[in-house]
C-alpha cells in the first residue's frame, strides 16, 4: 500500500519563496539565486514527506508562481503578446505572463480562483492558432533529483481536460478544437517521464463539477490516447474538491491504472466507487483534509481503509490527502503563541503527512502511537468549554423567520429614507477604507507591540479618522465613512473581537504568486462579548453633519475567509456569526448611526462548484445576511458591498438580501454587470463601481460620466449611486483625492444634465 500527498505547500515555513520572489522582482537577487532557493525548498519538502513515511514524492507541485502557468509553459501555450518563441520559455517571460510588464504596457494574464478555494491561478488562453507541444524536461530534472535522493517520484500534472476547461477561449477559438493537439502533447510528456517513475498523477478536479457532453467526449478521446504512452509507469487519475457524482461512471471507464477520490469533501461516495471499481484498478483514498487545519480522525480514516480493503486488495490501495496540501499552512510546530490546548487539535501540512503515513501503517496492522494521541486530542476537543456554548446554540435554534424580515418592504423603506436623508440625485460615497499610510501602519504596530498605550493609540486613530473625514467633506462626498484605519484586515479585525476565534502566527497559505493569507480559525461557538465598532463610528459621526456609514463585515465573508471548524455545518457556524453581527448592527443603530454597510465581498466565491448545491448555499447565505441586517427600523439604511464580478447568475439572491443600497465591483466587468441589470429588475438602490481601485491610474471625469450614462440605460436615475469599485486602502492619497474629485465632478455634471 502506498501513502502519498497530492502536493505540498510551496511557500516554505518562513515564506522563503515569497521573500525570494519579491527580492528577485525588485532586482535584488539574480535568477540563479531565486532558482537555488526554489531548489532548496523542493528538497526540504521532499525530505519532510519522506521522513514522515510517505512513499511517493510529488514533483511538479512546486511552482515559482502557479502550477497552471507552469502547465502553459510545459505545453508551449504562451500567448503571442509575450513574444512566442520556439524554444523553452525563460523565467522573464514566465513572470511577465504572471505579472504583466508595466514598462511596455503589457497587461498580466487574467487570474481567477482555483475552483472554490482561495488559491488563484493564471487563466490559460486558447486562440485558434495556439500550438500545443509538450515539454517534460523541467519535470524530468526534478524526478531525477528525487531518484538521486533514493525515493520514488510522482510527477503531478494538471490534467488535459481540466486545462482545456479552465482556459479562456480568445479570438473566436473553440477549446474543443484543441483536443487532438493536447492529447498529443500530454502523450509526449508522459512517454518522456514514464521510464523514471512508478506513478504519474493527472489532476482532473473538473470531474467533481458539472460536465457537458463535449467535456465527457474529450475525456474519452484524450485518455484513450494516453493509456499506451504510460507503458512502464501508471496513471493515477486524481479527482478532488467534491464527489464524482454523475461523473463516476465516466471516471471509472477511463483507461487509467488508478483513481484518487476525495473522501473528505465527498465522504458518501466510497461505496459507489468500490462497487464500480474495475478489478485491476488501484484506488487512492483521500482521507486527510488538504484544505483545513484540523487533525484527521484517524480511527474513522482507518475504518474507511478497512472497508475498501474488503473489495480491493491492499496492494491496490493508497492512502492520501484529499487534495494537494497547498491549501493548508506548512508546519504547526512553528506556532509558539497558540493556546496549547487548541494547538492539540490541529495539523498543518507537515503533520498531515505523518497522519497519512500513520493510517497506512495502521492498515498494515502496526498501529502507531499517533493513534492514541489522536484519540485523546479529539476527545479533548469535543469536551472543550469554548466549543459548545449552550446559550449560543439555544439562541441560534430560536431564530424565527420574522427575524429575517425588515418591518416594511423595500419600496416603503426607500420612501422613508429618501425623506430622512434628502440626498441629491446620484449620491456619492466610498466603500469604506482609505489609504493605509505608513503612519497608520506604524501606529497599529506600536500598539500591538505594547509601545503605544491604549489611550494614545485611540487618540492617534481618532486623528486619522478626523483627517479622512475632513478630506471627504472637502471633496464634497455625500455619504461618508470613517476610513478603517484601525483595521488591518476586514475579517481578522472582527475575529479578534469575537468568541470562538483563534489566530496563528505563521499559518500562511498561498493566495497567488508571492501573496499569502493567514485566515483566522473558528474553533468554537461564535458570539460577541462587547460592541466592536460603535465608538469609532460615533466619533466619526460627531465630526460631520453628513451621514456616516457604520462599517461591518458580513457573516458569509467572515466564514469564507476563515478556517472553519469541521464539527458543525457551515450554515450553523454562519448563523452564529450572523447573530453576532446583528448585535453590532442594533448597537450602532441605537447609538444613532443611520446608515450601516455590511460587506459581503465573498458571497459569490462561497458558492459550491456543483449546480445542485448552489441553491441551498444561496438560501442559507442570504438568510444569514438578512439575520444580521434585518433587525433595524425602516429609516435605518442598510448598505452592502460585493466584489469579484460574475454576479449575473446570482442576481435573484442579491435582491433577496434586501439591502437598501448595494455597491458592486463593476469596472472590470462593466458590460456583464449591466446586462444583469437589464435582464433582472433589481428593486433597490445600486452603486456599480465607476473605477478600478487596483491600480493608481486616475480616471478622468468624462470617462466616469460615460460609464454612469451607460449605467443609466438600465438603472433608474433615482436609484443610482456613485462610488469606486472597492475600498481604497491599498492606494496612496494623491491618486485617491484626484480620482474621487473627478468622481464627484462627474456626479455633479450628471445631476445638472438630469434636472
Ligand atoms: N469595507 C471594505 C474596504 O473598503 C471592503 C473591502 C472589500 O470589499 N474587499 O476596505
Ligand atoms: Zn470590495
């Protein structure tokens, strides 16, 4: 029986890859030094896995930026604007594809989320004239390095059909026209690698999504051609991020030697897989969660192996992580400040490797000590006082449908609010944060380090707020914000003030390229011991006669951007967070704040991959937003903000949130969004973002006017707000002032035209 991880995190325990990449991009270290750092990391990660007792060491899971980008390079699918050459792609071109070239005005390739994870990949482009040709030489070098260390290498490839489906069709291309070429290219690569490794892992996570007939056909055509190329090696078809569901027969029918299934995200599929598995097929059991930080229940995992062993001979079983460990932090032992009790419940990538090996050992009849420890810590976790709080459970259980309803319907509220606020046509506002200057960061850091007393810190923050409010007054904005100087991150800030959360020092996970995130951990029942934002909001409101928006992060976004406990459904956890946010909303209202914005930046990205699961998600996600927001009086205006485009399909859900005003990122996908508004009669006020905040570029007045005129074709004038795409915290003041000044002028010009 083989034990393996589908892939290992790349960043390194101290984020060595991040630092090396950024030094290289700043021109501080040459390519050779970057490559040497990468090689050292790869070797360290192989050593960790080998020492843990894993049999197959992944190769090709490491990447200097992104494994999908690596696949493009491996296939020679480099778009022409990056200077296509016939030879292998050099590193300079590689990074230009990932990051663009500001000097030459070449934009980076698009980036988007890897399925429903927080990892972002570079979107391949397929043009009619894209010529695919496989080159496995880089992988081969790593395979040989692993062999030299005395271990068995397992190259990991992004599967051909997944690659085709993730790609964007450009210049009128049809992705399926490339089926033959991609089969040929993969065939070449597999033939090149096969003599040097027992297994080749081909990742086809799209098998856990809804496939159309063309994709199915492509699977059959391509895999029929790959079968003989592998000859002396074996192909392991890896599926993850869910159940195979209606693609099970397809997966079982493909001529591969092994199938990997995700038994964490798809625990119910084991029986069906076992029932259909051909007699000569190896089965890899994904038992250790690659996307979370909790210890595996080893006893349960072992029972699954035993169940499989009734049908499949042990030498045709593998024990594995559910998916690549890319999505979990690297090493728990680096956590020095975490509550030791909570730490006991966790496993990061290094610890997960040991878990995989332990299950394999136990299946062979030698139960390692880890099993005893595991049982004890799971029991302790279940009994911990913070995990189940009766009061919170009772409160969540007593939520009534009435708590999700505003007193009056949206049109009536709108009339009441129009009178209360008496805003001009096309009111101008911003999304929440203002530039986080070096001074602001320094003040926060000094406070965290204890160098700044609480009172001095509060005074410093008040100073930043006062300055931001004064600037907004000067610009002539209609609805103001306090600017969020006290927040380092929109989720962490709230997590730190809620019960049930804990934080790691070093639990970094790659988001894209050199960017990493450190999600908070939700380990127990969530509640709010005290008001979180009321003082700041009141202070900000005291500085102006204009409405000051209270600013909160919504329950769905807090959930999506955290590591969530796995002993309670996401819906339940979200409901608890929603109740905590509801408390804050009502306190803000009672303190006299008249507009409250509840950001749900992550609402769209939390959607399950499978269509069949999406309605249920949208039901509880929207209900949680309503639970958080609906307790206020009619005259209190609820705002919400969402980013990351592609809202068309969820317009009915957005309408059901029943906010009085929504602001949505739009400038990057302007046409799409407006299409959605013409197709769907959105009932409330809306501010489609009029400029992209991701670059320092200052949009001019004409350009903003034009966009607003376009928006007016589908949004009634008395419901249109004017705002940027998102928060301004990553921007500097000069461009922020210039952009907002143009935005306010554009709104005024539009008003004049409409009077
Ligand atoms: N209020 C937040 C801000 O302005 C919203 C951020 C977001 O949507 N990502 O920073
Ligand atoms: Zn946003």
